[in-house]
C-alpha cells in the first residue's frame, strides 16, 4: 500500500454532500473555520446559497452545486465544478442520507428504492466521481455510515440495510484502491450513534406518531470533528459516541442480547403526537440550513452558530 500523506485543512479543497443541514452543514462550518475551500452539494439550493454566502461574507471560500446524489450524472457534475473552480479535490465527504420510519412489511418498494438511491448509490457515485482525482495527488474519501452499519434498529430496517451496504462497499473499495492499485487514498467509514440533527423530520414516516431518535444523542459537531480528523490523518473505521462502540460490540459478540436491546428501541422512536410532515424529504429537497434538531441547538439559534464560527478563512460576524 502506498504511503498516504494528507494536507492540513487550510490547504484542502473539500467536497461535502448533504451539506444543507445536520452533519454535512456542521462539517462545512467547521471546515470553513479552519480555512478549507469548500464545494457543498445537496438538493436544497436556497439553503446552500445562504450557507455559502455566510461563509464567503466572512472571508472563506465556498461554492455550491445543486445535486441529487442518487443520480450519477449530477454527482459527476459536482466533481467537475470542483475541478473547474479550484483545480483539485483533496477530500470528498459522502454524507447525504435519509431514513424511513416504518415496519419493513408496510414500506413501499418506491420508497425503499429511493432510500437506497440516496444512502447507498449516493455513496457509490460520490466515491467513483472522486477517486480519479484523489488517486492523482492523494487525498481522503470519507463515507458516513452509522452504528447500524454493524447493528440494526427496528422501524428503520431499510435504513439499517443501506448502512450495512455502505460499509460493505467501503471495505471492498479500500482493498481495491489501497492494496490492488496501491493508490495514496485514505478511505474512512464514519459510524456515529444517534445524532441531534433534523434527521427524523426529514425521514419518510409511516407511523401514526411524530418520529424521533432515541436518546442518548451526540452533537453533530462531534461527528464533524471526526470527519475532519480523518481528512488530515488516515483512518479506517471511526465510531463516534459511546453507544456506537457498545452497540457494534454487542451485535458482534452477543447477537442474541443485541437483538433484545434493539427491540427496546421500537417504542422510543416516536413522540405522542401525530406526524407533522410524514412525507419528509425522501422524494424532495428538505435541507433547512439547520444543524440541530428542533430545540436541540446548544444556543437555540442556528444563525448564531453560523455567525460564531470564527477562524482563519471562516465565518466572521
């Protein structure tokens, strides 16, 4: 395997998919703060425009591309724009993802296939679009999986299946790129536990109650920190949050116990009120420009989060 030397963030061009909210947006804010040049992609053009404007007004450098990661030609266009604007790609982060809350026997084929288009094929298309550029001069490919890349959660069965697929693809790709091609590309799978983002509000919801993530939840900034660490130092698998380590270990070492533990999560994934937007963002853009879930921001003010992300080349108030 070739030696992998990664640049400091202030010397990098970073592409981030799913950048209009949640983990992707937290990663963009943190990377801008540390001086990286950014190419942000998502389906939500208005949110991306506002995010990039804040970054650029503060002295940073960010552009955006409206793209559905489930469509290969649109993902390839993201790579083309990055090369046209900045001349290279140093790190590519495949973050775009969506979920479905519902029993496996009640979710439609159309919805299941759309979820895989985003969660799995989006990672495949992003990886294949990035690799020709990363192989040339070296770089990092970072795929955002989940603790359910190893474990599972009921009522989000197809989401769990898609994240298992992401892990299998990433592991196989790493062998081909690093061992067979001996290319200087770090390939990392990030596996967070439940994260306080608008994820449940963006999910397709078949339940008769509003969806939520079970506690405990970690902050999206913690996941962004893990992603950016992998952008400067080669990592293989990075579990983020204590529960990610615990659930993965139990699933592997004591699967019967893991099954019973997972079953207890079924009743912890809904509020006692009707769903607000059961269609979610599965088939349409849903990026809101919010990092945290409703009421979950450390400051309670997403605008303040963006404006306070100060640093070299970052967002300044």
